[in-house]
């Protein structure tokens, strides 16, 4: 059973996220998947799972998972949380084997180190660890920078508009899109016939830019004035409401290199996690036990 405790943050939530599922965009369904797929992949592998299994996405919430009915392996990655099991403090990016009847608790840390955490429940019976941060994060952008390519409707005016401003993330953002605001007046562009959009497409609305995220729609009628490169979408998912960043335009070949580097370092992280799965419950059985009932205490 998952219990969520009251928190001042109205965006606090826990949800189950599934891996990307391709092939239905023509029907209006986006591929979806974790907002920060890199961190989700690390958590899954640490828990002894493949990347094709669901896991929990935790956003700024306080809660607990109890009772754990069978021995289970857990791992947390992404945003920093205070994680503990029966009073024992647990670390980020490491796996733990929890005994039956134990209680797992978490609460946000008072820091700006991320927004979304990923909790995986797995079947591994051996401790796993991840390579040091510096070994697998050289694809990351400089601090408070999001790298972009020009979009189909980019103009010199809209590119200058994006590049010269510092952008704050609106609290009205969600898993479908991140709304941005600044002091600058929004340039006027005519709407376009509905056209395909991608994860990371930057649309220009009458009230300012929106960056589409993993749960986006599949088509849109607002001008597509930029495209966030794929690997930076993971970092963008960790920005908290009211934090700011600036855009940096890069060349297409540099975007290709950075995306490939992220994929290579993701594989390096997986290889760096040693041991093999042995026995225990399957992930699906664990997830069914964990979300058998969701109780929200108001």
C-alpha cells in the first residue's frame, strides 16, 4: 500500500510510469515513458529489471510503501530524496534488499537537486551499484542551459527572442508540457495547420513558449520555433517550478554527437552495475502488491 502524506507542494504526486510505447501516434497516442528516461533506466537496472518494466515516478511528495509482503530489491535514482527503511537511511543510485514486513519511507530534500525521482522494485538478491557521476554524465549541458535546434517555423525574430531571455518554469507545467515565462513581450506569429510534434518541440503560444514533454499530444497548431535536443529533455524534466535557464542553439551534428554520447554512457552505466538477478518475486508481482491500494491522507 502506498500512503501519501500532506505536503505544501500542490504538484506532489506518485505515479506508475511505463516505458515508451511506439506505433500509435497516428491514433493520437504519444510514446510516453518516464520524463527523465536516463534516471529511470539507472533505477531499473539497479533493481535488477530491464528497461521495459514499469516503475514509480515520485514528484516532491512525502509517503511510504507498506507493508512489504515479501523480500524485495529497491533502487532510487533521479532527484534527491530522503529515503529510509524502518529508520535506516538509504542512498541514491544504489540497490537495497528489503526484508518482508518492512516499511519504505521518503520525503523531499530541501534542495534544488532535481524534481522527479524514480523508484524501481525488482527481484535481484544481490547488492548493485552505479558508476560515479562523472563517468556517465559528460553529455549533460552546462548549468542552467538547455540546448536547442531550430524548428520548422523558426524565424530570426523568434530565435533572438528565445536566446536573449532567461526563462522561468511556470508552476502550471505538467507531464505534457513545460510552460515558460519571462519579462519579454511574446512575438506574434500566425498559427499553422496541425502538424506533427515531438518530445522537446518548443511551441510559441500567445502567452509564451511551451516545451512539449513525454506525455505530449502528437500534433499541434502553434508555430514550432525550436527543438530541444533529446538528451536535454531528461535534464529539463528535473527542473523545479520557478527555476530558470537559458537556451543555447547548437548545430545538428553536435546534437547527434551528444545524443549518441548519452546512449553510450547509459550502456556504460548498465555495464557498471554488477551481479545478476536471482529468484524472488517478478517485478509485475511486486508492482501489483505495491499499488494494490493507494491511500491519500488529506
